[in-house]
């Protein structure tokens, strides 16, 4: 294992850590690494870094590694960590902020989840609402697993749980503008 | 109409003997002034008025009746009410000795002296009311009239910020010019509801905190000390500035202190209640540490 | 912002010097020092023979909380070029809480003096503990240099 | 016209080497009011002091300035000197021309100028000095100890051994406190009862100690040396004079109640002593549960009592006594972990606390020392210990470290290994803190010899699964979530202040911190005193402490109390605040900022407009005032002044150094 | 009692039973619901983890419309509720955010109209007392585990019940004559979109919950979240097939059981649309 040069890491990660801290409202220095977040995290078993380790890496300035990690994409945003943190820090908010930074930097370690989110939002942007049938099909096509979940689709259609056509709202243009404006404002903010 | 209500309630209180005196305003010599009045007989209540010229803060008159028998009723606008709280916090006025008649206040106006009577709508608000943060009484026994909404107070510290932006020497020159004018009549002090000392540090034959000379230096000593003494206690009634015969911008000093206190030690407005101690009478461990 | 002219325009005045004073102008700094920390710190500076400019005149008070802002103004009136208020570090007050009040009071006072046109370097407050002889030396040296750069104080003075 | 004498010391060459002392004396002679000035090689020496005394006589001096070293060094010396010379000791001022001048300014010319200034300053001040007297107050030679745990017992024994009468007021029916509940003590593993109960008996039998158990302090009046204290003796329903402690009553009592002493794991009767070695070993009736009080029926205890000691009509009794000193030793409570939903909100019977474990492992405890878990009395084989429950947790608990948990958890794991062969203990920790003699070694043995598995991480959730408790944590050293299926979970719950600590603090007029622990007068230098003179602290009421620390602090508090009681009179500060009542408007801002509660309201009568009216003014209690002067600045009118450092004196100094 | 109704995308598709039963309960309990005109998707977790402002603006637009209607919003879906509550709190606490959101949505939302979950409206506002008085039949001791998931109870200050041991639905089960089984996984996360997006990870999470319910001996699980519902209901088949599970635990929306107890025909509230058949359990407790 290569030793980490902490002197340069702190300097290199400073800006990104600051951004994450501002966006999440979490002071990562305040974390005392007790691990309660990771102990209670329902997804920690599948993560490459536990939430505590993500916090630790941010403390040491290893910000780029965190936004390349899969952990931030696996986070289900259930906020168990935030609810139990003895220092009232909110690791879930940090995960959220890291995802946004990762997208901005073009790192999407977990393509599947990133793709799902993207399809989801695209669906909202164009229809104003989520078109679940379209979402499932589009998502599975994009991740090259066209048959996954395909088994349930017919029965869902039969139960009236999937519609073949998207439900579109009248204010679609407003929603579309909202996406553009929100993107621009977040970009300006940085 | 507030005036009618004032008269009714005053008459009622005096007739029933619940209070021995009512302090309010009556019409002054000119159409554009209303002056304090002290009513002790029910038949005199017709003298009471409330209009846009009841600028005087009445609270401090209560000190004259500290030892009087029975209760005194007093009409209080927002600023008068805060002044009463202030005096109660200094334990100079007892709550059960006063009957507070609250009047929500839309702001006081002024007309150029000597002008002919005119509609008050067109007249400008007096300075102290332009940025009033509490037009509604914060303490009262009865409230006459409906609560009014708070005006936009964004410009509250505009004058302060303007002076803060000056260079060091420009500031000194500005204040030097101002304090040079001061005649140390002490009207600012006498009218101030935060100045509740039995005997002022500058009076009496004890220690000479202040020289008798009327020069710039002693005037500086007086004015800075006055600001420090009312720090955290000024309720922004603006009476000091109103009564100053030399038109010194005293509120630009008081508001500077208010602004600093709020920025340094957290929001605090004097006289909003009697419990919350003034900022210089308390501290927090996490206060800003600039001295190192 | 206008140019702060005080520092550049005023030349060291010799007229106001005490009789027989050395040629180089030495500012006059009045220091209020709490008995338990700063006064002891100054004693330690002495014991350790730490040299600093002879500009400071310490007035001993039990606690920095004893220092009335009016003392400060009076010092300027009577000719001080600078005033220092110094006491125990927050948390170390011999009387537990005195310096917390000091901190609030003089933070406000410093702002007020600045607002009135005094250069903030002329009025300073510092925490110097009984073990901080070197810090006492450094504070006095620095403050003396600051004030030397500013020149003699003319503001608020009633003696010419 | 004052007559001031100025004495300039050479201090050998210490001063004279870099200050022209003769010139200083010459200049000083020119100062207003100075009638005599001289210099001398060593002013503090016998002959030097004689110079001063002689000059006082010869020149009729009424004020003295000594220009020498720091007043922090020799002020007491020169005060004594002028006192023997016939002057009030406070008519002295010193100019510090050594530490503040000769030693730091090598330039002789400049140093001399400064020395002259410093002497001028001292001379200007001394003119304003007034003779001051230390006042004195009488001391009642009796101490009150509130709380009869190990700290309180130790304090009482120490004070009593020094020859002063002591009263212990204990809230519970017996003294002994928390230590009586504990099984073994770390790091030596000796039995807690074996070392505590002899001390309890010593206290009971000591001729100078009076134990008032089942009682509380109701009211405190007066001040240091002279506290008037009202003690409420709660109705015991048993006449202490008649009762012999034979135990027939509690044997026959039909009502069983969860035992507080056994942490609800065992039962006691409605008439009871908390444990067999109780002191006094005489029972009380718990009126909340007693059938006689609830239904009017029963009364068996009264019938069986051979001495007729049971008295259902007994009422609370108030007694008032005077004390010179008070020591507070009220101990701690255990943090209530029912705020932790993730640990089951206190609803899982087999999630217990450290104190529960003490009772479970104790030979005289509810399980006779056999460790059985509460739910089904099975012997647990896998036990998880969770540290820092309620400690170091600002979200749901306390910010501080409880200091004792690391050690007692190690002890618990050791006892598990000893008592249940083949058992396995897992300890979740964040840090292991063992700063104490033999502590780190004990921790090492727990891990090594006794095989406790330490896992670094906080537990996130405990939940039942079948008859097991699943414990989820992260091994943060490994960076992986871990799970343990345990039989029992022991929480090292924080030590917290007694729930009624705030009330007692208000009764006593002492301060307490954000966590309701009583605040010491100075965190380093006055650790057992409070801001209220005459009130001292011992044990965990001041902050979490283990037994050795509590006992040590108890000894310290006793020494302070003895120091006070040993005097028949106590001198108070001469440099205290003084109120000019004619000027005081009675706003009492001063009262709120006085750290010693030395300022109170006083009602004075005066003539106003032909009639007498009453008004309030501030009044300084000279015995309590420590002379900090904070009040003098808070007073805008300047009606408060600090003797020895008056506004007049300080302004005179300011003017003198600015000349 | 009247609320602006925000069904959200799920209740129009995968959560159609939730919609049907909610409307049925509302009718039985005289809660008037007026659907928010032209409502849009709240963005769910994809929204706020992609763009913070967008995550606030999407729900804020709906709230702004409701504010114009002068009504508080009822949002049955836990995710929609959580997003709307977050937007409500954010806008109320910061004028700056309020301004930004207004700029994006082209509507000012002042925070006057708040959001309540269906649980709050039916079980707290209407209240169990009134419900008990209107019961037509009871659950006859059916052993039901209440499953709340994450978003209803977290984070602190936004959640509508205790984050570790909520009781709102348990109390309802008891009131309806069922046995509210106390189990430790009431608020354990079901994985949200993970069973779809990363099925291995997500299915393990669902599996853990179902297993715990199974060993707790329940007849059924009741939930108030369409995503939890889909994960627990639809994924049982997957687990049985791919992971060797043997689950057959009927999942209900709380509104379904409530509507049935209030006298609605089970078929009318959508219980036949579930993947795991509800017929057996309804039969067992005479609730057909």
C-alpha cells in the first residue's frame, strides 16, 4: 500500500471539501469517527467505503477519492446515520453533496444508480411526472439488461399499475424551465 | 378614534379611583405639537389627545411619581412601552404601581415651525419613527386600537454605515465638529429612559469624572461615556436627538452601539421585556474572541 | 475610503517632550494590568530580563473587569499615546468571570473609539497570563512600534 | 496636606545598575505632598525597614511609597513594616522599578525617566489611600456534610478526627451511597463492601459525627462561618430511639416492592432497610407502597415490633442548627438510557446498565452473585458491553467523558470471565481512557488474561432476535460492519448530576454548570471550593469521578473546612466594594454580575418631601466580597467603589503617568 | 376537514391501491380532498441528490399551488411527504432559499400551506377515537407488523413519528382490533430504488426485513409508502425464485386495512392487485 502524503492531500482536497461542507452544512472535522453511522447503515455491507470512512477521507482531504467511490451512489438516503449521529452531523447530507460534486466532476462510479436517477429526472423534465413504464424500460435498456424486471411488467400492466403512455401535465414547459434554471443557479453558485 | 377611547378609559380609571393620575398628551400651543399632560381629575380628561404630534416619550415622568401613593396610568406607544420595561428592569418603576394604556403608533410627524395648519398625510415622519422596530406596545394593561404593522426598517443603520465608511481622520473631524457644538445642557440625558441613575456620574460633588470646562475633550468624554452607559439599554426612542438644542446626531451614536452589540453578542433589543438582561450585564463563553 | 492621513502626516513632535528626554520619541502607553495574570506576566518578563521599550506604565488593578472605560478616555485626554487593557485569558480569571465582562465591554469600546475617529491601534486589549512573560514583551514591543508609526496622539487630548 | 515619604531601593545593583536611584529620590522629593525621599541599598532588609520606620517618626509621615520590586513580592513585608512603624498597613504603595523597569530597560537614562514616572504614580495614588481594616466574623465550629456516600463519609471522618462536630445529612434511609451498590473496585478488585462498611461503622460510632439519614436540607440562611440550616427529617414512621433493628418487622411485612438498591432486580419490603449492613440499621416505612397507608388495613409491623417503635402518625420534622462550613457530597445519578431508541428505549430486559451488572454480580445481590440475565434468568455466555452510552454524545446525552466507564467496563468483563467460565465479552469503545495508577495494566489484563474482545466503534442498534440480542456495530479499525448475537448487553451509562442538583444549588447559593454539576471556584486553583465562601465540594457532585478521586477530593474539602473551623474568627478582605447609598438607585445590575453573591438588596428609609419613604439599595456583604471590582464598573453612577482601588485612586494614577 | 390532495406519481401507477384506499378512507371519514391542479413530480431522491435547489423547487411548486388554494396538503406517499416537508421547512427557515425557489418555480411559496402525511391526517387529525366509533368490522386479532420505512420518520424535525420506534400505525392496528406485532425493523430501510437499480444490494435489504417479519410470526405487514410496498410485495417472488426464499407475507397499505374495517369491500380498495395474494389472510380473519 502506498503511504498517503497527507500534507499534499490536505491542500489538494481543500476546495472540494469546502464545497461539500457548504452544500451539506456538515462540518466534517467534527466527526469523531465513532462508526455509529456505518454500524447502522443498511447499505454499508455493499459499499467500498463505509460512511465513516467517507467522513474520514474528507477530514484528510482525500476528497477526490470520495467522489470516485461507489459508496456515495449506494447510499439510499434513508438518513439512519443522520438520526443516530451522536454529534448531530448528517452523513446523509454529505453523501448527497458528494453525489452532486461527483456528477459535476464527471465521476459516476456506479453507473447503474446514476443512470437510474438520470432517467428518472429526464422523465420528470419532459412529462412533469414520472412515467414508470418508460423509466423501467429506458433504464434497463441503458444498463444493457433488457430482460431484468421484464417479468413483472406484463402483470403490472394487467393490474393497472403501469400505463403505456406517460401522464403529462399542462405546465411541462414550466417544469422544463425549472430544470434549466436550477442547473444554472447551482452552477453559478460554485 | 383613539382620542375618544383615551378619554373614556382615563375618565373611567380616575372616577373609579383605580389610578390617581393619568399621564398623556394634550394639544400644545401650535397645531403641530402635542405636549405631555398630567390629569388628576376626571373632568379634565377632555384635554387628552392622540395625534401625529405626540412625539414625547412619557415613560420617564414615572420617575417623578415613584413614591406617590396609588397607581399612575400612562399612555404608551411602542417606544414608551419599551421605556417602561427599561425602567422596570432597572427597578425604578414597579409594575403594580402603573397602569399601562397601550396605543399602537403609526409614527409621529413634524411640520416646519410657523407654518399654517395642513393635512397631516403629506407631512414627513420624524426621524425616530422612520425606522421604528416596535410601533406596537410590548407591555400594556389595555390596548387602545388595532396593532399596526412594522415599517420597513432596512435603513435603520444607514447613517451609521455611512459614518463607518469614513476614514479615521474624517470620522474624528466629523465628530469633533459635532461635539464642539455640544453645550452640555444634559437634555439628552435627562430625557433618556435608559438614564435612570439617582445621581448621574457627571453630577454631584463626588469624583470629577468630567471637568467643568466646556471644551471638545470634555464633550467627547461626556458623549462617549453616555453612549457606553446606555449601551444595551437604549430603546431607540430618539428622544435625546429630538431634545438636543444643537441638533447633534446622537442616534448615530446609539445605533452604532446597538448595531455592534447585535453583531458581536447576538440579537438583543432593549426594553422588549424585563427578564432579558442587557448584553453588557451578561456574557457567553463563546463570545467573539478578538483580543487573543 | 479616504486615505488614513494620521500616520503619514504627523511627524514626531519634540515640543511636547518631557524635559531632558532622549532624542528619539518614546510613546507613552498606559496599561491596565490585572494583578493575577498580566501584572504577574510583566513581573516574569522582568525576572527573565526580557527587554522591551520603556513606553509602558502599568497600573495594577485586581481584575481587568475593574477597568472602567472612562479610565481609558481619561488617559487619552491627559496625553496617553496608547492604552492597553490586559488580563487573564478567558477561563483563567481569578474571579472566574471578570474577564468575560471585560471582553464584551472593551470590544464595544474599541469599536466606539474607532467610530469616533481613533486609530484602533491606539487602544488595545490583550490576554496575557502569569506565565507569558515573552508575550508581554512582544505585546509591548509591537504596540510601541504601532504607535511610533502613528506618532503622538492629538485626538481627545486636552493638553497641548 | 498629606505627608508622604518615598523610599527608593537599590536592590544591590539590580535596580541601581540601570536606574539612577539617587535622581529618582531627588525628583520624588519634588512631587506634591512628598515631604521626604531617600534611597537605600536594600529596602527590604532589617536596616532598610528601620530607615522607613525612623522616617515615619522623624518626618511625621502619614503615607509611604516604596520604590523597589514587585508588590507581588514584598507588599506584605512593607505593609508589616509601616504597621510596626505606626501606620495603617494600607497607607502603602509600591513602585515596581525592578521587574517593570531596571530589569527590562537597559538604557539608564530612559529607565530613570520611567522609574520617576512609576514613583510619581505611586505617590499620586497613596495620597488617596485611606486606612482600611480587615473585618472579622465569628466561626461556628461545626460542619454540615450533605450526602453520605464515600465522599461524604470521608469528609465527615476527617473533620471529626480534627476535633470538630459534623452532621451528615443523607437522603436515603442509610449512608453508603453508590459505593455500597458496587461489587468490586478497580483496579485491585477488592470487595467494595469490605472497604466501605467499616468506614460506615466508624462514622456511626464517631463521637463527633451525627448521622441524620432519610433527611434533606430544606433551607440555608446566613453566610460563611454562620450558616443557619434547616434540615427536614422525613417521616420515618419508626422511632429511632425505640427501634433496635431486630428485623422482625421487615420479615413479616407482606408487601414486596422493587428494590431501588438492587436496581429493581430484586425485592424489598414496604418497611425496610436498603441492605443488610445499613447504617443506621433501622428501617423506614415506604408510605407509597405500605398497605397501612394505602388501605388503612394491615399494620402487621406495628403488631410484631417488640419495642413498639412503629409509629404511623409520625410527621416530617424540621430542625435548625448553625454551622460554620458546608461540604456538598451528593454524588451522581446514572444516565437514563431510555432516550436511545436504537438500544430499545429501555424496554429490552436484557439490555442493562453498569449498576445493574454490579448488583447481578454481587454476592449479596438479588441473584446471590450468580450472573443471570433478567428476562429468563439464564446465565449469559455472550455479553456485549457498550461504552460511552450517554457520554460524549451531544445529540442524545452529555458532551463530557464520564471518566469511570472504561475502567468499570474492563472490570465487568474481568468478572464475567471469572464468574462464567467459557463466556465471551465484547466491548465496543471509542477510546480506552485509563489515566490512573495501575489502570492501563488492568485494561491490558482484561484484554489478555481475561480475553475480552475490544472493538472500536459505537453500536448503532440492538434488537431482539429469538432469545438473543443482535448488536450491530462497525469495527472502525477494520472498516466493516459487524454483528454479534449476544445473551445480554451492558451499557456503560454516563454519570450525570443528581436530578435535584439544581434545586440544592439554589438552596445553597452555589453555581452549577450546563450539566448541573456544581461548579468549583477555580478549575485549577480552587477545585474543592465554591464561589460561596464556606461551601465546599467533594466527590462526583462536582463532576464524574471514581472512588480514589472522590476520596482524595473529600480529604481536600475536609482540609479546607478544617482550615476554616480551626479559627475562632475569620479575617475578611480589606479591599472590598463599598456602596454609596445616597447615590445608589437600587437597579441591582451589580448584584447580577457579582460572582460571589456578595451583593444583596437592602431597604433604607429616607426623608423625601417631608415624609419618610423606603427604597432599595445595593449592599455588600464584606465577608463574601473578594474585591474583584466588577460591580464598580457595572455601576454607571459610580455609587460602588472598590476600597484600595477606588476610582479616585486609579484616576490619580492615570493622571500621574500621563504628566 | 379539507386538504389539497397530492397523490404523486406512484399513486397513479404502481401504488394505485394506495390511491384507491386513501380516497375510500377519506370518503368514510368525511375528509374532503381536492387534488392539486396540474401537480408535478416531487423529484424523489433522484431530485435532491442531483441538484439541491431542484430538489426543493419541484415539491415547492406543488405547495405553492396548494397555497393558492388556501389548503394544507395531504401527501400519502412517504417520499413525496418527505420532500415536501423538507421544502416547507427550508423555505420557512430561509428567506434566501424562498427567493431562489420562487425564481425557479415562477411562483412564490411562503410556507403558509404545510404538508401532512395520510397517517397524520387520518390517524391524528381525524383520530383513532372517531375511527373506532365508525368501525364496521374488526381485524379479529390479525397479527400485523407495522412497517414505516425511513422517510416518514426521518430526519429529526421532519419525520412525523419517533425515528426508532414509531407507533402511529401500531396504534391503528390495535384500534382496528388487530395485534400490533412489536418487531425491531419498523424503520429499517427497504432500499428505496436500489432493488430496481442495483438488485443484488436491494434484494438483500428487502430480504432482511421480510425475514425478521417472518420470524416475528406475522400474518401481514402494513405500510404507508408506495415504494416500500412495491419492494416488499413485488420482490417476494424474486427472492423466492432467485435467492431460495419462501416468503408469502401479504403486504397492505394502512389505508386498505382501514377502509376494510370501515366497511369498504376489499375488492374496491385494490387488494386484489397485490403480487402476494391477500385472499388467504383476509379469509382467515373474515374480512372478505
